[in-house]
C-alpha cells in the first residue's frame, strides 16, 4: 500500500481551505436577462449605451437587467433573482442568511 507524503497531504488540505474561503466571499453569477421573457441576452444589452442603436433615443437605452444566481437552460434563466441581495452566495462551510 502506498503512503502519501505529509507535504502532499498538507498542500491538498490548504487547497480545500482556500477553495472554502473563496466560496464564502464570492459573488453570485451575474447574467444579462430580458425581464419580461427571462431570456439570456448579450452583456451589452445591460450596459449603459447598449441596445445596438435600433431604438429612437440614440442607442442609450438598455433592454436587459442583471439577473443573479440561478441557472440557464435553452437561453431561459430560472432559480435566481433580479435582486442581488436575495441570492444566497454562501458556499461550502459558509453560514448565510437564505433569501427568496
């Protein structure tokens, strides 16, 4: 039976610790989404000056809003929120106040 060296065990443990700390402070996923259809849009649709210039006010309006968390399937988002504070960002080993 092969034995692991102590340095391998220590480095592996430090990697897990680093991943845990990073997960606790991470931001939720942010996507540009059409608020009416919940369809995922290109990021420029949510940024100031987006919209491709096809609107009447010189391309300064935006079509989308940022959607936090959740998942995307067939370009449709679900399971997240347009309110960043409502999304639980807690990772492995984190205590967070669940939102909904």
